C-alpha cells in the first residue's frame, strides 16, 4: 500500500481506533453438531535439534561472523589506508568492504564489526547485554588479527611509512608563510586539540549509528538498501574527518594498528568519542526516533517466555491494531492469541512480505489447532475412563402394567448411558498414552458392550408391550367393529395397508409417562385420531416453515457464522475473470488490509457492495486485473483493490468491532437465512461449468490486462498485416487505431530496452 493510500485510509471514520462501545450480545442457541475429528500426529526426529534450541545458530555462528567479518573489514580498510591514495583510498576501502560484508552476512549477526555500533544497538533495546559483551570481545580480537595480518603481509618500509594504519590526532600544522616584508617564515600552529578530536569522533559515530538503527532496525524506515546506505555513510564520514583524526569511528579499527605499530598517542580519543556518540544515538533512537511500540521494549529471553506461560491466563480484549494494549496471553506453543512471539519473533515477522507473513501465521494457526484437538481427545478419554467405572442400575422384569413407570425410569437411565458411549467419538481410540492399560481397557469395553446388550433387550421388550397396548386402544376407539370387519373382509388389501400404518409408531406413543397410562381410554383415542389426522408431510412442512422464519429473523452473533460468507484473496484470484464473479461477490464479506498502525497491519471486516473497475492495472497473484471492491464498514464506503484482501481468518476483535459499528449506526446484521443463501451461491460457483462464450471472454479480458505481448516480433508483424488490410479496404479509422497500437508497442519495447541497458551498465 502506498503512503498516500495509508494517509487517506487513516482519515476515514472506519479507521478510528479510539471508539469503544459495549453492547450486550444475545446468546444464540447452541446447535448440537456431530463432528468427525482427524488427529494429525507429528513425528519429530530426535536427532535434529530445533532451531530455537540450537546454540550454534543462536550464539556461536553470529560470534564467528563478527570475529571473521571484523578481521576482513579492518584488513581491507587498512590496506587502503596504507596505499598511496591516502584518505580517499581509506574511505572507499572501509565503506565498500562494509557494504559487501553487510549484504552477505547481515542476516546472521547484523554485521556490527564495531564496538560502538554494538553499544548503540544495546542502548536502543535491540540486543541482550550478554550477547553485546561477546560481540565486543569478538570485534576487538578481529581488529587485532587484522593488524597482525597487515604486519605480516606488508613490507617493513611500507608498514612503518603508514604506521600500520594507526589513527592519531593532527595536533599541529606546520607550513611556510610569507610575512609583510616578503620573507618566508616556517610557522607551526595548533590544528586539532584533544577535546575537539573526541567531539569530532563522537559526532560522526552518532551519524553512523543513527543511520544503522533507522535503515536496518526500525520497522517503518527499514529498507533492503541498508548495506549500501551504511557503507556509503561510513565512507562519507571518513572522507570528512580523515584529515583531522584519521577517521576511526571504531575502537576495534584503532586498537589493532596501535598494538603492532606502538602508536598509543591520543589512543583514548578513539574509545571515548565513538562510544559517547553511540550511546547518544541509541538513547535518542529509543526515546525519540523510534515509533511507539519500540520505546522501552526489551528483548525477551526464554525464561521470560516460560514465566509468562505459567502466569498468564484468560483472553485479552485488546484491539488488534493497538500495539500498546497487545494481548499478553501466551499459549503452550509460545505465541500469543495473534500467533506472535517475543520481540525477536515480531521483528522477524515484520521483515517478511505480507504474503509470507500470512502463510507463517496460518501455519502457526494449524499447529495450534492440532494441539487443541489433542487436548480435547485427552479430556474425553479421561472422562470416558471415569464414566466407565460407574455401575448401572438393575432393571426389573416387565410382567404387568403396574411396573410400567419403573420400567420407564430404568429405560431412560439406560438410554442416557448408551448415548454417553455412542456419542463419545474417541471411545475406541487405542493410540493415546493417557488411557489406562490395555488389559483394563478391554475389560471396560467388554463390560460396556454387555450393558448395552442388556439395555437393548429391555428396550425391545418395552416397545413390544407398548405396541400391544396401543393396538388395544385403537380397537376400542375405532369406528363400529361390524363396519370395520365387513370392510376388511371385502377389501383385504386395504386391511393389510391399515395394519402396516398401525405398525408405524411415534416416539411419543412409545415413551409415555405413567400418568398418561392412567388417562381415560376414550381421551387417548381422541388424541391419537387427532394426531393421525395430520400427515407426516404436513408436520415436515410446518417445521421447515418455522425454521425458515427463525433463520430470517435471527441475526448472526459469532464470527464462525460469518466465516462462510467471507471470500479470500486466493478465491478472488481464481474467480476475478469469471462471468459470475460480480454476482457472487456482492453481499459477501472480506477481511481487508486498510493500512498500518505503529508498524502493524490493520484489518477490518467489510461487506462487498459492488465490483468496479479501477484506473490501475495491478498483479493479483499469477494474474492481472483492474477490478476493485466497493466495501462498506457500517455507513463508511470506499473502493479497495483485490490485492489488499487477506487470506487469514477474521479475529474476534475484528468481528466485534464490525458488529458494534453496524449496531451503533442502525444497520441490520446479516441473518442466518442470508448465510444459507450465500453459501449455496458460493457452492454453485465452485461447480460452475464454463461455456465456450465464457472462456472466450476470460481469454480476452486476460489479454487486455497483459503487460506486454509475449512475442514483440510476432505481434508487430500481425499489426503491420492488419494495417495493410485496412489500407486496401480504405478503412481510415481502423488504420489509425492500428497505427496507435503499433506506436504504443514500439514505445514499450524501447522502454524495456532502455531499462535492460541500464541494468547491464550497473553490473559492468
């Protein structure tokens, strides 16, 4: 997203992050859903050390880079300083060496190569103290090793002439001066004093460390050109002060040459000045230059993470775009509810592109779901083990009508127990380690099966008894027995059909209470006739009408209900050229990226009101388009390109923010009926079969958005042929259009040639 778009998005009311409204949320009925869960088991090779616990990657490798890199950096710079080029050669050698090494090893250690830089980063809160001390030790050793190599590789005369590249103050200046009488005098004057040298070194080191912090660490101004900018800054600083102090800016660069050339005069200047400048730069970065979420922040160690895992519980109500109120819930996987870890993890996520960040967060989400599933399985297995030890109650014999009420109670008890085992979808899972031993478990399973067999037998006996009683009631309350018998004798087919109908029972006819058994037979007969007067089809239609009315009147209350109406960027990439895209998009919802707040991406839940064409053709995954979405968030409306649509699920805070905005502005929420319709519409689009017309339109639209023809020569040849044909047909208008296309193609080709030539010249 461009800077202009971010500024425009921040002016919209829909972006306000200060409005907080609390509404009472109606509690929707919880539907009972039978879910089949697949447990994914992750096998880990014990011989492979995870990267988070790998001491070599975390500690040893960065220290080796600082040691070897500092030695190479100082050695190359000292070679330049001892050459005939003087200050210019030294500046270019140090600057270009740092540029190349930073681009090569910056991802491993940060490429400090300078104790003052390490101190500045430590003061800025971007590094741990222990690691900073180790960095400084490695840098000093690298500087000493570089000076020793220079002494070994240079001849004694050359080494002594440049004093091993040592830095010292030019405290006086001697020159010839012609006085008023025309005589030439040899004059010696003060040039640079000690306090001036310290101040000069402090100022240029302050500039260098500030540039490093801003272009390499700050999330807003960080850039991929950081190695170039840092190397250029170092070269400019050495050029500026080389004639006065030698341009050190680095205690490690001055220590090694001082040891081997034994030039210790004013050596303390090159420690005090750079360190003071670095401290000031780090302090200002932490308190002034850095944006809010980096002020006062410290790097979390593993012990801090473990403490937070032990002490933190509950859910956070903080908004997703407010970093100051970020949730501090740490789950068992080490991440918070937004799938982000400590400061190092957040800094690493910010270095990724939007697509890479979403892919990483999606992977963490899937891993957390697997962990939750495992915990749920363990809980169910434990509850199953506890329930299996409960002894069932004894059932009595079903001999006479006086025992019906007791049988009903025992039947309900048996049904509840059988449902307990039937509904436990993890009851037969033998792979979990938390379950009791296999022998005990087999005994429990056999006992359970035996109980279920007894329950089923008692249930069957009860049903048969109910059928007999119901037959007697029907015979008593039926129309005249003579008519019935005569009609049965005349029409045996009807009689058989009637018996078949009588054998169909409702649940209420079988499971009646004891009080209903004692009612008058005539009343029961009238109730049964009234119940049979309504056919099953009528009852089904009534229930469907009731469900549809309820769905039309019930608004959504959870994000899971809205999830089925959300379109992702992946789906839009597939459907954006399809003929049905505009229809299916209207009324759907998206999670849109509207900009950044304190370096964090900000998302909103919006409804698609229309699909429009924008003035810009842009890349959308593997295709190109100019389509945009007119989105609504409450009463606010704005057009966004499809590339800003997120692939991740909406968060609870984003859903609640959208819901409160709708309620506050008096806009009705989508209902369950709207969700069903949109789900059917999306499912229909998934199985849509393209016709020849549709395919032709899609190909033409893709061709219209193509950056350039795949083959310039063939396209140009085709245009020339069409121009000749238009000339022969004397179609002047057509000829003009074709010539215009030919001119645009040639301009595009010349522009590409020019860019290609520039790239080649830069490489040369």
